[in-house]
C-alpha cells in the first residue's frame, strides 16, 4: 500500500507564488520517476513536469521558466515551486510516482486545489 499526501495549494493573486509538496509513504522500495499533473474544470488532466531518480527534469511549455520541480529522495517527497502564476494556472494539481519494481506501478495523490485570482 502506497499513500501520497499533497499540500501547499490555495488561493494566490496573479503574479504570486506557491510551493506544492507531495510525500509518499507505505510499501515503497525505490521511486523511479515523480511528477506533477493538473486538471482544470472541463479539461483533461495534463502533465506539468517530471523528475527522474537521477534528477533529470522535464517541463511542458507552459511550465518551463516559471515552475521548478525538485525531489528529496531521503524523504520520498516531490515539490513543485510555481512562480509568476496566472489565472489559467487554476486547477487541481496531482502528484504521481512510478515505483522501480515489477510492473512499474503508478500511484497518484488526492489532488490539491490551486486558484489564481485577484
């Protein structure tokens, strides 16, 4: 059993910043890739950024230059620092991990709401 607990969402004004955290616990052996996704109302869930166990990062276009993904392997935690937030960044943000074990299973957090509004 694997649990992911997210925190750090909330209401922020345009141009503001937030830092999301996602801590994994339970039957974890080794975490391979960790990532953040988001889903806005009426839209499909979309990738924001990923980070490998070795620290290599990948960002989609809207996140590059404004968002920073990082991880603390000792704490099994992934972070997403979001700067220069825009109203269109409003969404539920989900963390995702992939375990380096048989079947490479994926696990998801429950989601945290980020609202960018004045």
